[in-house]
C-alpha cells in the first residue's frame, strides 16, 4: 500500500531568522546552543535557510509512511511524545499545532527551493517566499520506552552501556584486546563477521546508541525489534567487547576460547543517555 499525506500546513517565515524548527508541541522552543548534543532523544528538527533567503514559504506534510520508496533523510529523526508539532522561527511559534500519526519517533525530510526546482547550487538565488517542503513520517518498528529487554527468559549475565557511533556502525570483538588491520563492515542492514569481529549496522550515522550484551547458556529466545541477523566468530580471549571508531565500550566476560554465536536486534525507543537506538546482543557458545 502506498503512503499518503495525513495532514499538512503552510506558513511564511522571515529570512533573517536563518532557519526554522519543527518542535514537539509539549517541548520548550530550543536554540542554537542545543545543536550537536549526541546523547538524549531530541524533541525537534532544525532546518537552515539557504544563504540570502529574504523569506521562505514552509510547507509541512505528515505522511502515513515514506513519501517515496527508500526515502530516508540524512541525520537524526526526532522524538515527538505528544504526537503533535508546531513550527517555530526566531523563538516564536508560527501558525497552529499540526497533529502527527500519534506519539513516536519521526523521520524529517526537508527540501529547499533549489532542490525542489532542480536548480544549480552554484548559481541558485532564493526568491521571496522561497519554497521549503518538510515531510514527516514515523520510524517503523518502535517500542514503548522502558519495555523489558528480556520477557521470556533471563540470560546468565548482561552488561548494559552506551556507545558513540560516527560512521553508521559499531563492532563486537572476540579477539581479546587487539583488532584486525581492517575492520569488517555491515552488509546493508545485516551483521557481518570476519577475523573474530562482528560489524553491527546502525540506523543513524552520527549518534549515541545503547548496547546490552548478554550471555546465554543455550540458544536464546528472540528479542524485540528489528532482527539484524546472526553469525559466529572464533573467540580468542575471555570477553566480547564493543568498539566504535572512538575506542572500546562495554565488555562482557565469556567462558574462554571457542566458537561464539551472536544474534542482534535493534529496538527504536527514545532514551535519556542515548538517542533512539538500543541494541540487544545475545551471545552463546557453539558446541564443537
């Protein structure tokens, strides 16, 4: 079934404001100082106006799904716990509140006049009421914040922590404290293992994620969220450690050298010390 527009609004914003904000209706207006914060779910989306814009005509559309096949914007989605947003510019609200498709986390895809007209970014000059189109749709597969990680059975041990991600991936290493010369990369939105390391894909390029790594005595039950696949690696040490490009993260002790199986699920739920992505990593020994 194709996506459709649920609701929409359109308003003018002055060019001297430099940009505009799509803000959760229950949140306070935010300012430039809040940009760049990685931890914590953000209750807004910020759009910057093209340089030299005198005024912009901003259209905001709420979609029932992606406005086009495979559509996914750059940057973070934003959290809307109230299920409604308002347009802000210069610290002031413009127009009425717009209802979304219920509370949740939303992708926000903004197109400016140059993109909408197919203009040349080198020669493009904005006009009065230069058009901007903001399309919002719910990120699929969300869970209620605080839903238990383990529902049917408990692991022997679990380590929960956070990890800064800057290139859309992180790694699980069973090699001890050294790493291979070249780290593996995910295969699309699926795990990929090589040389004792598992590459895990993230939804957002630059963000902070929560990672819960658990050890099970036997093959574990399925987790909640989006399944990212399974794989096996040969463990050389007595721990599996999370890594990002910024260095090591949490480590889970394991029984020792041997073959380890891993399955990973991605949960979408807004957090305070991470943004939107919680990874459920379940490990167990494979009998040889």
